[in-house]
C-alpha cells in the first residue's frame, strides 16, 4: 500500500504540462463581477457564505463562486 502511494506521488511533475489543456477557459485574474442581492448581503452579515453559479460560455458547464466575509487582515487575504 505504501509503495503504491509513493508511486502516485511521483507521477506528478511540476515542470511538465498536463496531458490535456482542459475544457474550461482559464480564470482571468482580477476582481470577479458579482452582483449580490439584499438577501445575499443579509446572509453574509450572519456569517454564512453566498454561492453563485457562473456561466462559462461552454455548453453545460458552469463555475461556482463563493463569497464570504472572513475576519483577516488585508495583507493576509490578498497575498
């Protein structure tokens, strides 16, 4: 069992591309375009997350986006 796990760990190589390019478009770095309703804002105030499905442009594919207020300094969150 340990030998099998060790072989799986050796299978990933950081400097080699994956064997396929994926089906979804890559994420664009930057602030997301999210519209929050008043009920979403209320949910955030109670400490609960807000989940939204975002269309990808690929038929039948969506991405999930989660928004949650987290008590942390900006330098910790943004770096």
